């Protein structure tokens, strides 16, 4: 027999709540009192209801991450940049636009990978017939005079 499971409903609830808030599983598992991420995956294999709750929490978490990207875009974040000049070091306070763009882009790319149906770029190719109707397949027969030479 292996070691007994350390699964508790209380810890499972905390993990699901934090996932639903958009926090990554590995970040949750780094906290004191939390199981390792491998243990959580073991629990998911052993407890089907927990696995379902994790999947639902992640779906909610994806929306939380998307909302966070909007907040980052809408709220300027002031940073300090130091420049060397002839008179010494000059401190410039400005919006950290490049950093905010990186934060947003990273979140959106992860969302597109994690849930491509909802957050990915939709690429579709459709073939249609005249006026948007269905395609029609027409098989033509060549007469002997129209056949290609060998």
C-alpha cells in the first residue's frame, strides 16, 4: 500500500477559489500549507469531482485573466527612468507603456493557448458556390479531340 492521500475538501476549495480568480496552479502550490502541483494532479486523477471543479475553476480564471488585461490597458502605471545627462543623472517619471503592453500580450497569448476556441484567433476557410450557396461538383467528359497528347 502507498501513503494515504492528503486530500482535504478545505484545501481543494481554496485551490479552486484561487484558480477561479485567475491565479496559476503552480503559484498557488508555492504557498505554505499547499500541496505540490504534482499532488494536485494526483488528486485530480483520484477524485473525478475535484477534477471537474478544477476545470470549471480554470474556465472562470481565464475570464478573470482577460478582465485583468483590460484593467492593465485602462490604468496607466507610472514608473521612473533614469537618464544620464551632461549635468548628471536625471530622473524622469512616465507611464510604463512598454511594460503594460508586455503584460497584456503575455496574458492574451496564454489565454489563446489555454482556450483557443474562446480566446484564440479564429481562422476559417469556407468554400461556397454562387451567391453563397453550396458547392456544386460538375464532372466533365472530354471528347477525343480535347484529350491531351501523351
